[in-house]
């Protein structure tokens, strides 16, 4: 799978998190920030992915995160871990 496809899939999953009102606001905000980081072409794709993985890894530990939200976050992390410069 190409990096562009993985990036698109990751962005789609992050948008699902942002749009779901059943997910706590801090997690939706982190997903929104992650979309902005991934969309910023000034940094390399590997660096953008690493920055977002770090943020999402932190928020995935939130005890208030519903299980399905955690699953989406882990899916995004798995996609982003495959992106290299």
C-alpha cells in the first residue's frame, strides 16, 4: 500500500473521531490537531507521522476514552507507523 493511501485512511479515521460527539472533547481536539499536523506539507511525512503518533499514543491512555475510540486511535497509529521519509 502506498504512503498516500495510508495517509488518507489515517485522516479519514481521525475525522471520524472529530465528528463523534460521544468521544470526550480532549480526544476530539487531539484528533483535530493531528489532522492539521498531517496536512502541513512543510514537514516531511515521516516527521509528521512521528509527531502525530506521539500525541495519539498519549491520548490513547486516557481512561475516559471509550473502547471504540481507542481502537480507532490504534488503527491510525498502525497506519502512520508505516509512513517513512
